[in-house]
């Protein structure tokens, strides 16, 4: 597990943090899922085989929707 620091717009962060707290969602897991989905999209767009370890860690990544989990905030 890696601890990373990101610079985020304060308003966006507060809104998403509030949403996660209200819904009992782990913000870290949501960010990890978003990044995992982006990695898969990148690999697929380049015609590469997706690393099974990425998918194994997040089974929900096996079937991707056309929208990522943070589409409302982008």
C-alpha cells in the first residue's frame, strides 16, 4: 500500500468527501478503483493485455461501464 499526496480543488474534495461519508464509502477505495479503471482503459486502447493482478484486486473492474466512478466530478 502506498501513501500518496494529491493536490485537489477544495470544493470538489469537500463535496466528494461529504458524499462518501454520507454513503459510507471509502474515498481511498474509490480513488483506487478510478485509477484501476483508467489503467485498464489505457491498456485496452493500446491493444495490450490487461494485467490480471489489477483486475484481481478489484473484481468490479472486469466489466467497465462507459463512465468512470467519478464522472460527475470531472
